[in-house]
């Protein structure tokens, strides 16, 4: 079975490729490697798919990625039948991993050839820029090198593991506009200063971190480094209805402050911003008055 062709044929996926797990381990911690093997003993291959989500810039106080349906659910729903098909037809172990994964997803995407990494540490699709989610299938299926299939239907040979990590215009606009100066060398992000991380943190913020949030226009996430990037100019909008319809662009204190955790999850059951509960959102809204 040609798994890349099957993946590429799915609505909502832009680019697909595969990398060797042994190579990807060079970019993972020992504990992450152990966790991956717990998920999939004898893991050999990582299939990677990109899911475009840019719906155009919608004015509000939520990050663009959080306005639509929870991407975890969307990606699982698309990739799980394919993962199950791999197990059924090959008798090899296969598991879908999204976001809270032990895999270094960005490096997996680079090694699979589906995109290039920018200074902001994000993977860039040829057609949809960095506004893409990464979904992976980790499997014990023996690794076979195959050309990646990109969003414009071109096929390219994946880069070698020794190729340069950052491949962009190096204009440094993402670094200049990052309020927390969180973007370091080779796409390394200082999470203590990353606005997106701070908006989602349940920890007590320092005065400096609170001041950063006050300067920021969102209460959840951050799109700054993506919106200022020249490589994201004139990118195509997503055709996935999960990410371009029934959008929630903003939240207010009145929307959430009197909700229990259960009520909050039920009211916004298909949204990515629910995973931390109401506490960070209420704190961020209160900070902004």
C-alpha cells in the first residue's frame, strides 16, 4: 500500500512525507525516545501530514489556530482510519500522534521533506506557509525512503539529516516583532518569554511576564511571528471547514467566568482553548481590564 498517496488524497491535508525514526531520534531527548517506543515498540517510520488552517486574519482576541474546531480532533479523525488500515493490511503497529507527542514534529516534517523550518521554529508549507498543523503516524512498518508530495503536487527528495535546519529569508522580522524576544538561534524558543506559552500557562506570572501580556492583543496564543513573515504573504486559505466555519474569534469574561470546568468544556467542547480550563483565560482577560 502506498501510504503517502492515501494520505495525500485526504481532504484537509496539504503535504505528506515519511522519515526514519532512527534519524528523528537525533532530535529527541532520551525520555521522549523511550515514550515513543512505549507507544510503538520497534518503531521504524514516521509518516507526516500537514493540515492548513489559515482562515484569513479575523479580528478578535484568540489566536487564529484556536478560532476553529480543535485541531487535535480534526487530525485524529482523518489519520486514525489510515493508521488502522496500516495495522490491518501489514500487521505492523501504528499510532496517530498529535501535538502532545514525544516526537519532534517540526524536525519530522523537515526530514520527511514536507516543508522548511523558519527562524521562528515553525514548518513552512510551500503553498500555505506556516499556518499548518502537523499530524504524524508512528509505525513499526520498515522505513522506505520516498519522495514527499507537496501541496502543489510536486514530488521532492527529502533533505539529508545533515542539511541546514533553518531555511528561510533570514529577514529576522519574526525576531524583531516578538514582544518577548523569545526566538533564539536555529528556531529555538524560550518558552518563559513566548507570549503564546504565557497565555496558556496556569502558573503565576512574574510582573515582567504580566507586562508582556498587557502589550499583547490576544488572550490566547500569538500569531505575530507568522503574520509579519514575508513567506506567509499571499498564502492560500484553508479549504477545511473545521477551520474556516463556525469560528469563535473572541471570548469575554461574561462568556466564561461563572462556568464550572464541566460547563466550560461542554459549552466549548470542540475548541482547542479548553484544555487548560478557564483559569488562564480569566487571568488574561482580567489583566487587560
